[in-house]
């Protein structure tokens, strides 16, 4: 039996939860050393100095050493790679055991990671069988020449021996192991899980497209049975009694037959409010009504851009803006809360954002979740950006190393000049659920989003009961503000 210590940052890592469950069923012991990263979770907040002051690495290193591991593991995505790399360098100074990196960033650029002296093995793709076989190599029960899914170093050379077959029946795996994260994550507030692996689409900006290339999309896309999912949720309800459940599948609505069976059983046997992600191409009115009746309170759909041409030819997404509009309106019809994901791309300027603002003002989704494009290693959109001069080889090197000044919520890889404009539209999009359609249209026509300090003042004035209250901020009704009237050409 091997002692494995894994390190986590900021929140539950679903890869760690699933891998640890698998390894424990095989008789191995898994320990989690957790950095809460309250001020530097690499996704929403990034105040490194404050976080290091409150949660110094030396405390994490001591916990790892005290756990007396036979092997140390990191599951990394691009934003937390530098955190993991720096810790691995420090750990090598205190303990002489193999260090292995896995996760989507490892799958993206394994050649970059394996060059690091502090990283002994890089596991790519699906990790369960690969990690189990790696443990046999470390315990000298297996020849390293037979090891697959893993980049490893021997005599100064890097070796890779291909891939293990995918686990086709996900029901053969245990459910997610929440016990590792239970001391740190309030599962009573919300329980996160997944019913599938893979995505039916391969968007050029998304790292989920990389496993589709590695294995081929048809083979990588798999789903657990409804019964397997329900059994997990029964345990979760009994143990944590969560207030809601969030299904993290890339597209929860990808199979109508599965969804109908799930909704029928879930409503009667689980009956906890939940949210999920849908897709405009794979969501009918009947399916959305099924979700609503089963207890779904929130559906998240990807729009990403207003322009159909950009969506199809640059992002490689098949849905149209009209289809997205249809889904939003259906959600309103069946009283299902709907949020739309929208990305600011550096090649989409002011006119495109105006078109998007008019669209949002017309259809008014319940929430517009905005992001700023962050290039992820080896995604196809990088080649488009390089071809059109938005990034160069040096920038691509920083991307592969997980080095970025901004996160996708705070600015991504957008230039400072563009960022100023995009943040103005970011505010404007949110105002579509606060102001009347007439006044949003007026702001757009007069380009008042460029002077939003004034607009924000007016909104505050309205909210505290100023002379524009009780009129949905219809400024035309206020005599002293006629210069803001939407009737002015």
C-alpha cells in the first residue's frame, strides 16, 4: 500500500476527488494538503503577497513532509500551475520522493512540465489507470518501459509510451471522494458533481477540446448511468443535506433519453434544487421543462459572442444567435432562471459590443456572466491569435508556463486599451436588467457607456429614491433631465 499526498488549492478539485476514490478502492492511502488560498485562488482573487503572509508555503511543506508520502501529486490547471511548480521546487529541498503532475495543464503541455527538475512524472489524459500503474513502477513491481499515459525521464532522456484504453463504463468507478475536502469545503451549502466525462463540442478557446484530440471525441465522451448518479446523490443528501447541487458537466442536456429518465427519478428520490449547463443546439422546450419540473433552478448556456460568423469560423461553435435567443425565451416561458456566458475577444471591437448590448437589451437573460479571453495552452485559438498579430511566440511561451498578469474574470489576455472599452460594456450588459429598454437603448445610441461614472451616479440617485424613482429610470419623465430623453435625436 502506497502513501500518496496530493495538494489542492482554493476549492474542491474534481480530478483529485475522483482519482483518490479510485486509488483508495485499490488499497492505497491518500492524504490531502490544502491551501485555502482565500486571497489567491488563481481564478477570482489574486493577491499573492497577502495570501503568502497568511498561508506561507513552509506550513504546507511541513504538512507534506509530516504525512510521510511515498509519492506527491499535483492536479494542475493553467492558472494554478506556477503555484504547484514553486511548491514542487521547495518540496524537493525537504523530501526525496517522486513528484507527479497531472490535470488538464499537464495534458496540454507535458513536454514543458517534464523539463522541470522538480517534476519526475507527468500524467496526461485519464489518470486512474495511469496513476495506479505508476505506483507499481515506484514500488518496483512493474517495468517503467511498460508505463503509459506518462512522460518520464530516464538517463537524461524523456520517454512516452502511448495511452492506456479509456475506462468505457464509468459505473465501474466509485463516486467522487468528498472526504478529503470535507474539512475545508462546506458541502452543506452546495454539492458539486459530474455525470459525464468529455464534451460533445471542441471549441477552439476551451481546454476541454484537448482530450477530444488526444482520444478522439467519440471515445472520450462517456456518461454514468442514471442509477449510478442517483446513488451518489442519495449518499450526499444523507451525509451533507446540501442546499443545492451543481452538475459540472460541459453539457448536461446532451442526451434527451438519459435526461428524461434522470429528471423523473431525481424529482422523487432526491428533490434538491440544482443547476446545470445546457447548449442551444441540444436543448428543446420539452427538455428545459423537464429540468424545471425536476427542481432545476438555473440553466447556464454559452453564447460567447454575438456574431454567428465569429462563433462558427473562429470559435468552432455550431449554434446561432437566433438559437440562443430561442433558448433564453423558452427559459423565460417555463420560469427557469437562465444565465448566458459571454467572452470579450480582442478582435471584436466597439461595434460588435454594441450589437451584443442591443441583443441583451432585447432578450434580457436573468444573468450575463462576462469573461475576458484567456489563452489556454495548445488551444486552436492561439494559432488564430498569432496569425492576426494578437500574440507572438514569446507570449505563447508565457501561456504554456501558466504565467499571466490577469485572470479571465479580471482582464484575461486583453490589452489595456481594449480592456477599458470592454469594461464599459461589461457594466452596460449588467444594466439591461436594471434599466428600462428605452433607456438602455438611449445609452447605446448616445454612447453614454463611455461616461459611466455619470450613469452610476444617476442609478444610485434612483435607488435611494431621487426624482427619477417610480418610473423605471425613464428619464424622459423628469423635466430637469430632458437632455437625457430617448426622444432626442
